[in-house]
C-alpha cells in the first residue's frame, strides 16, 4: 500500500481514525437523506401537489450538507468538527432512539479526536511579534488629555 498524505493506515492515531469514522457516519446520513429525497419525488410524481416538493428539497439540502461535513471531517477541519458537535447535540433529543445513538457516537468520536488535537485551522497563525517602528526622539509627544490650565492671550 502506498502512503498517502496522512501516512499509511497503520500510522494513523486513534483520534484520526475516530474522526474518519464520524465522517463515514455523515456520508451514511447523506445517503439516507438522498433516499428520503427519492421517496419524496416519487410521491410528487405519483400525483402529489407542489407542496410535496418541500420534503425532497429539504432532503437534498441535508444530503449535501452532510456530505460536505463528512468530507471535511475526514480532512480534520475545525468547521466540520463544530457542525458535527451541533448535529450530535440536536440529534440526541430529536430522533429518539436512533438519533440518540448516532448523536452519542458522533459526539464521542469527535470528542476523542479533539482531545488528541487532530483538528487544525487551515489559516496560518503568525506568532511573531509585530515590528515596532522607531520614533525619532525629537518628535513631539501627542497628549490626548485635556490641559487644565487656562489659556491666556498675549
């Protein structure tokens, strides 16, 4: 097996494996949402009204968002981690009992991967101190406090 960007499968830490498992769960949720969209379209084409297109439209939106989150979870992005935690929190209470099981599984996978510092922010952070321009000593000082002395005209 050729090593990929992340290294071979044997070199992956357990946190990276758990993040990939959570991404796989989101891929499966995407497939389930596509099936739901197909059922909604079949209801519409079997003689439904225009209001029956709400279910397929919503399911297609969810399928695409689940696929995007699954993709970025498997690439260890912070944005996907945050969405996965939010989804896990909502599904704990919304879809009993299957959603509760999925929510707990996703939350545990993401939590453990987060503890092992798997996720990273793709924006580079500059740690260097900013350079301070030297002010010539002959420059006047700017005072931002009002003077309390009265002005006199000469």
